[in-house]
């Protein structure tokens, strides 16, 4: 399928979704990113199962500092040994990321809030969720958000062999391209559990590994107020915020973003996404 056909398909999906949910949909966000990223640290695994499932032999990441922004991406990416974590650039810039979706109950509300405040974010989607919610991925594309690869079934990659990891990643990139119009340029390992195969395969598929700085821990459903406190308390230049729009009851996440997002903007933060590599 040619790229123009993919874009037409994406717009048809988006138009259908807009027609069905026009009453609850806010304005459209302008597309196009303007920031690069830089490696500064490694993130802890997220999710209640990760701590028990990971074994000492697992390739875990330790905090690192002193890395500058990556060069313009070549066709074949350099294999990293740690994920990109912090965005670079002057001023009070932060990035918002959402994992595990899309979900028809929660993702539209998050997209509505982002649109209301003219903010773009990154969505790391799971292929099996995209299958039944293509119109939401199409909407992400139309509204200028960046869609990343979060595997097909959200497995713990450190328990899989190389062939299984490749399948999880390739199938997800394929369905993202079929829906979004472009193959993803970013990958996030489920639970933040990385290994060498994930780094190597991601680079071979043209994807950079993205982690996070601030975990809202919304996957624990700690309460709306706690989520708000973690975002506002962790806000700082270059921070990447991890939230979830699927994988459980995300009503707290939906309510929290309506509070902390305008607060960040009022505090002078510019919320951005990575620049698209060409």
C-alpha cells in the first residue's frame, strides 16, 4: 500500500470517528514536532508484575548522565545500550507519554484534553489494542501526536527469545503504518524491561528506545490527587512523564490530566514531542 493510500485510509478512519463522537471532541492540534532528545538516565520498570518477573540475569539499566542530543538519524540506527529519557533544548520543555492503548473508554478523553490546550504527546500503543481501535490511532495522527511501538501483547521482553521479540515489534509497526500512515520511529519496552535484543531489533527497524523520567504510577490507581502531585512535583525542564490510557481503569488518569495539564502550562512549561526524522 502506497503512502498516499495509507494517509487517505487514516483520514477516513478519523472522519468516521469524528462523526460518531463530534459532540464530545475538542479542537484539532496542529501537527509537527520541533524538539530533539538526549540520553540522560534509565527508568525503572513499571507495572506490578515487573519486579517479581525480572531475574538477576536480566539486562537492567542504571542511571547515566552526560549524553548529548543524537545526530540526524541515518538509515540504519546506531544500537544504543540504554533508552533515551530526557528531551533536550533550552527553556522549560517537557514531554507527555501515554502507554498501553488505545482504549475506547479513556483515550478519547485524554485526546480531548490535549486538544483543548493545544498540546501534543507521544502514545506508545499495543498492536492488539490498535486492531479494534484504528480510528483512535488515526485521530492521534491527524491531531499531531506521535505514535510509538509498545509491542503487540505487552509481554515482558526479557522472558522471550529473539524471534518472539521481533514478532511483537514487527507486527505492531506494521499495523501502526497501516493505520497511522508512517512506521513508528520510537519504541518503549513494556514494564521498562529492556534487553540487548530489544535495543538491536528496534534499531534495525528504525526505532529509537524511549523511556521516562517521571512515573505517575497511575497503573496502581493511587488516586487522582496522588497522580496530580506526582506530575506537578516531578515537573522540570527535560522531563518525560509516563501515564497510561489503557491496561486497566484509567478514570483517575483522565481526571488528573484535566488538573495538572493547565497547571503545567500556567507554570510556563512547553509540552512538546520529538522531531520527526526524515
